[in-house]
C-alpha cells in the first residue's frame, strides 16, 4: 500500500523546499520526470524512496504530518522557512524585518517577517490570513522555546 499523493508532496516539500521535484531528482539520481510522475500519482512512489525520506509507507495519514513545519531548507543557505501543510497550504521565508522584500510580507515577533509566499492553495482573504499567520508565529515561538530550553540544558 502506498501513501496518498498529497502526503508525499507535503513531505517532499518539507524536506526539499520550493523546487522540491528537481532537488529530489538530483538527491535520488533519477530523472526529474520520474519524480513528477510520483507527484502526479501517475506512478506509485517506490518503497525505497519512502524509506530514504523516513516515511512509513503503511498507514500514513494526513494527521501524522504536523500542521506547521519550520526549518532551514536544503540548498538555501541559512534561510529559514515555514510550511503550512493543511489548507490553505503555503511555503514562506522567514526573514529579518530589515530585509527589504518585494510583495506581501507579514511582521512577526523578534523583528522577523514572513515573506516570499508560495501559495499551493488559494490565498485566504486578509482577516483569515492574519489569523493564520498569527497562529504560525505562535507555533514558531513555542517551538523555539522548546529548542532553546533543550540547548541551554546541553541535551
């Protein structure tokens, strides 16, 4: 039994960031068309790929993927990203508010901003977008409190 195409795409996006199909193809040393066929559902994702991605291919449900993913994407230097895995799905960079960016940006805590949005679903209207991004900032702050607390304890 394979995983749902949406779950594979969300996990691959979280792992490789924007442009994930090309990056995954290079990582696996396969033709990019092969990855596109997996992403479209035309062909099942092989078990060895799921194993390499550390995805259990039995019984994986959408609820097993966290709603919010934060981190540094492979190949982007030290740029930080946020990924929302549930509708409305998006990927956005987290940058310093001193960085001038084109397009929409949303100021968050600690002098940072969400910017350079890539919407995978239609962008919600502004009031709903504000609530969504406020929730992302709350999740990010909670994650960093845990990470910093662990680092301070030396574990």
